C-alpha cells in the first residue's frame, strides 16, 4: 500500500471501524468480527481463560 488516491481521487478507508466524521460515531466493519476471532484463537492460554 502506498497511499495512492487512485484514478477517481477517492481515499480508501482502512481499519476495522467505520468513522462518521460528522458525529465521530464509530461502527464496527464486518472484518472486525473476523479479526476478533483470529486474535482470540492466537491468544496465549493464560489470556484465553480470562
């Protein structure tokens, strides 16, 4: 990724939450659920138990 704006000049939004810049409200994107499952699966045993 190099931050290129592309042909249409739009900016790709990255991250696991969508941010409404007017209200500052953050809503999880679908990929956030996937990421939380991956992170939970990779947690050390001591962390997974808590």
